[in-house]
């Protein structure tokens, strides 16, 4: 499902990851000057699409936060 606001996407994506970290996948695509970020756990698929540079910076911060969760030893 496409989510139209960045704040809502970030909140739901983090919740999705924290519910089942081993089943989540993150995909980032750049096509036709649009950036698509998708996270899924094989049951729920969340997507966010943008063409604005300021949203790309937000995605970068979100992904680094998510990668920190993935690298930590806490479960």
C-alpha cells in the first residue's frame, strides 16, 4: 500500500521492522527521476514514492536509523 506522508511511512515501517526483524526486507529504487522506498515482511508491503530532494534526505536518515537497529544486538 502506498503511504502519502513521510512521517506516517516512517512510523509504520519502523513498527513493521520491529515486529519481525528477520522477515523484513527493504528495497530502494530510482527510476524516471522518482525514488521508491519499499519495506515488506511478506504479509504487509509499505511503499513511499517521491521526487523531491528533501524527502531523499529524510529517507537517508530513516535508512541509517533502520540499519542501526539491524546491526544492534538487542531484539
